[in-house]
C-alpha cells in the first residue's frame, strides 16, 4: 500500500470495480437505490425522534424499548 493512498480510496475502488462490469443504467439504478435507502433511514429516524419528543412532552408513557437514543443490547 502506498503511503499517500487513504483507505477510503481502496473501498471506493472496490465499489467502482464491482459496478464497472454492469451497464450504465444498472449502475445509476443501484446508486439511486442506495441513496434512497439512506434518505429513508434518515426520515424514519427523524420521525421516531419527533414522536418520542411529543410523547415525553405530552406526558405519555414511553415503552422502555422504544426510548430514543437507547441502543439495543446490554
């Protein structure tokens, strides 16, 4: 590995080499689906955060597993 090559560049080269074998319309579709999934996850996260804040503000009980910002696991 050369000293000037960051790791993100290696990951992007792998991604580009995988998509490089596909036609252009498939590449664009795959990239659009990835962006759509990312935006959808942000929207869901924001909606849950807003719902949690409203529940706390209105004095409604929130389920222990549904607390905002609480990760899963121990």
